[in-house]
């Protein structure tokens, strides 16, 4: 074969082989590029998903953060007790502002003292009847008298209520949660309603309730916790129903996981809740105190009916106050202490002078309220509020209005202090 012809034949073979190899390489390159593009696309989608999730979480965090901390003048720090997982106490106050046209501060309708101990994984919830006789505490420079415990709220809001309850039970109170009754209706609706165990059949405010498990919407929940007169246990039965609904809301709220419901809860919090807890406090409570709800000791202060100047009031026996104090202090890791306050002093004086019988089922008619630091009833009346002293002049005047049967209070003021006068 001609050498030139052989070279031409070899060249054609090599060219054909190279062309085949180039096609194969081109195909592999195209496949690689397609796979690489798909991987990049998935990566971008994943990144966008993560970014959206982080953005949503951040938005929710700062929305809730600003909503809560805006109520505390910008205070965002976690309190020392909560950050170190120490036992804490919270006074829950239910108020009626905005319900049935009421816009004045008025008295607190519900008082519940809660404690939580993450070290023991135990919580307590103690209802305090609103008509319980208590030594009212407010501003240090003002003078107060004994009256119904719920009147402390009208004098000085949540702060006065905390001081009064703390003094009555010898228990430190760290925080308060003031909830408008309108919030109850909205909260129940926001979590999709609550389930409660109705103790008996009754109707109230155009709402019907039947014994056994029942699902309540917001309107029915408000009616359920407000009814008192048809309950054979009176205010104590109502307190039990209040605790039922509060516990049910707490459990449902912790399971809410939709954006719309979180927004509803934030809006409700902004409108109807006041507290000295910061957002970081609440976050820490939710994360670190969650186990306490599984071991909840729920109860109330059992008082005795009494009539003072024609008005009904609840007088808590010293033994009952001592029992509650011991239980709460124990859950706060505090030793038991013998109560020594104006409430126990009044009980002692009535034991000595009026021979009250705490086991008598009948309402007391001889219970007296004595002057502070005195062993006789003031002004000769049942109420003992016969004197209203001007703290500047040192003079005293007899106030006949103290024996009024109305349920209000007023004050006389001087340049340095006030003397509050309660009207039965």
C-alpha cells in the first residue's frame, strides 16, 4: 500500500475515534452540568426555606418580645430568681374592667396565688375568696384598716394587692399577672375553646351547662367562671371553676402552633394583660418550669361567714391561714413560721372577748374588728372604724359613715399621707 494512503487511513481512524470521544465527553459534561444545576436549585430552595423560617421565628420573637416588654418600660432582663431556676410566686388578679360597661378600676374579682418550684417539679394554686378579711396594705405613708382583701386593688392596684396578700400569708410574692375578664373570652376563643368537667347542671347569662365534660367557647367560659349564686358551695365553687378554666387555657396555649393563633394571643396580651414579668422571664418559665404543671396542688382558703355592720364577710381562721402559709412557704423552700399579723391578732381578740366558735356552721354575728394596738372595739361599733385621724394635726374625729352598709371606700388626704376610710 502506498505509504501516503496508509497515513491517510490512520488519520481517518484517529479522527473518527476523537470525534466519538468528544461526543461522549460532551454528553458527560452536559449530564454533569444538569446535575450540578439541580443540586444548586435544591440548595437555594433549602436556603430560602431556612431563611424564611429564621425570619419568621425572629419576627415572632421580637413581636412577642416588644409586646411583653413594652408593658415593663423596656425592662428585658431575666430576673435572678427565674434565671437561676429558683422557686417563684405569682399573684393572678382577675378584674372586671370593660365587662358590662365598667371602666373604673374597682375591686379585683379573682385572686389566685400561684407558686412554682422547678427543683421539686411542683406547683400550687391557691384561691383567696375576694371577701376575706385582710389588713389592707398600700403606700408606706398612708394609713389603712382591715377590710375585704379585694379592696386593696382599688387602693393601689396590683402592688397593693401583692403587699396585702403577702402580709396576710407571710409569703413573698415576686410577680403579678393582672387579667381583664375580656381577655378570658378572647383567650379561650384564640386557643379553640377549652374542655372542663362541669360539676352540675346550671344556666347563667343565657348559657346552659350540663354535668360532665363540656367544650366551652369564650362566652360560655366567662359565664362558667362568673356564676356564684346557683353553686351550693357559693364563692368556693366559683373559685374551683376559675382554676379549671385557667389550667385548661394554660395547657391549650402551650400547644398552639399556628401563626394566626400566636398573633391573636399577642394582640390579647397587649390589650388585656398587665404584668411585671419580662419576655425573657416568661420564656424561661415556659422552658424551665414546665414540669411543675404536671404536679399541681390546687386549693383555697376556707373562711367562715360573718356579719359586720350588716355586711357579709369571710373571716379566715388562724389555723387555716397557718396551714396555707406553711404549704406555700414549703414550695418556695422556706421554713414554716408562726403567723403574727393583724388578721391573727383580730382572731385572738375575738376568741378571748367574744368566744367565737370556729366549728359553728352558722355565720358569726358577734365578730368584732378591734382598733390596731388596742384590746377593745373602736367607736363601740362592730366595724371598729370609729376614728379617722389626721396624720398632720394629730386630731381625731368620729366618723359615723364607717357603719354604712354600702360597699365603697374613700380617703381623706393631707400633704404627706392619706387615711383611707372603708364603708361597709
